[in-house]
C-alpha cells in the first residue's frame, strides 16, 4: 500500500511539491502567529498575585507625584514599593528603540526577585550614579559588554547638555519569567532625578509596583490605596499585575482577533489547495482503482490509498513547516524582541502545527477516498485516467 501511495504522489512531483510547500508555509505561519499570541498573554498568565501596580486614574501617560511612594509603602499589607518611569529614548539611531526605565535599584530587586543579577554587578549598580543594567537578550542584540558606555538619546527627557545620556553598563541580568523581560535597560532613579532637577524640572512617576505580604488581602490593599488618594491631588488606579498587563495589551487594539483572522484565512486557503490536489489525484486514478477492484481489491483498500496520499502529503508539508519554524525562531525573536519580548515557540505549539497538518490531510482526503471506495469497477473502467 505504501509503495502505491509513494508512486502516485511522485506521478506529478511538481504538483506534490507545491502542495507540500503550501502546507509548510501555512504551518510555519500558524506556529509564528500562535507564538505571538502566547508571548503576548504570557505576562498575564504568569503574573504575581502578590504584586500590585499603581497608576494615574486618568491615564497611564499621566505621571504621579513622587510623594506618593512613602504613603503607599505605609499601607497595611505592603512590604515594599518601587517607582518606574518610562524613559523613551533610543540608542544612536531611532530604529534602535527598546524599553528603558528609571527605577529604585535596591527596592526593585526586592519587589522583582525574578530579576537575577550577579551580586558584584548588583553592588556596582547600587553604588555608581550613572550605572545601568540590561537584560541578556538586549545585550546579545547590540553586542554590549560590561564596562561599556551606552549613549541613550532621550526623546521624552532630553539631557540638559543637549547630548546623549551616558550610562555605564555594570551588569547583565536574566529573568526566567515573562513578567520581567530580558530586553530592557534599567538605570538609577537618583541619577535621573538629579540630572533633571539641575535644570529646575522635577520628574514624576509613571507607575508604582507594590509587593504584598504573603498573608495580605490584595483586594483590600487595592481599595485602601485608591481611598488614600481619593480626594487628590492625583487620583490613582490600583490593579493586580495580571489586570494591569491585560489593560496594557488592550491598548494596542484587538491584536489576538487580527492574528487569529490571518491564521484562519491562511488555513482555509491551504485546505482548498489540498482538496483540489486530492480531487485531481482521484480523477486521474479512477481507471487504476477500477482495475485494482477487478483484481480483488476492496473498497476499503481504495479508501486507504486515497486517504494515505493526502495524509502523507500533508505530513511532509507539516514537517517542512515545523522544521522551518524551529530554524527561524531565533531570527524572529530578535526581530520582534522590542514589541514581543520572550518570543519562543512552545512544545504545544509544535504539537498544534503537526495536528493541523494531519487534520488538513484528513479533511482533504476523506471525500475523494470515500468516492473511490464506492466506485464500481464497470464505471471506473469506462473512464480514462
């Protein structure tokens, strides 16, 4: 049976090759698009339930007063707070854009223990005013080394001198969880504030992160935090880390629906191509099936012959797509690291790609195979291949 399947597929090698290639492209796109979705949702799924985010009730783009930090720290159930300010700069040229934040160094590591940094590098980060640390993914992308000076041109916060902010790279951190990505530059809040204060500007805070005690009631802390500033000077909104990530994702639109629509369209187009290929194959093999049945082959054998061709063709195409996805994973991760840090194809995504490829084969082959199984010898021998 397998020899017949192989010979029939090789009867029109170009057609079989093009069909397999189309399936491979569809599986490659499916794995890539699915990975974008899982990457976007990962921070929500892995969010820390004992961590809260405080932002302005007006908008994420409205800063909060510095004085709020100590009052938030004094709330019952809060063990530590860290302030974050989006810097909004770029490295040398505008296309080298990535996330940069001014933070409280010591407090940041208490609130985000998943950020792993060598103790000596951590000490240098605490001690040196213009020190910065970067994630290992960002360091690899720009080929940065510890001790290097990194010039960042500030769009939102231009340096008073009119030039670039110069940061000394003192360490490269790594995080194993998607809640803290490895494509970010972090530098000292004190250096940030002192530089701007010298020109009479006092920076605000983008968001505060609150670490809660293990026995703290997150809902109660959120209510207490919002009530604390209910009457001003700036009302706040306090959410869990998961809810904050969900709202941040919604700011860029209904991307999951858009990605899903693209994937569905690609799969439907590929399915039609597979069905067309199998219908042509069944029509060409009608006379041969009739001869085989006259020699004693059953309808079940004819069914398996056509269905086997569809499954083998789609399996080959699926394998091509999965191998291509594995080979292109690293280059794609580098390309999308700024918007989608932590891009990595999961084992279940590979399994989904394989299942889809076999599913295409099953759907495309079932009708021609059923027709072949019901074909009568006399009717088949009246037709030409």
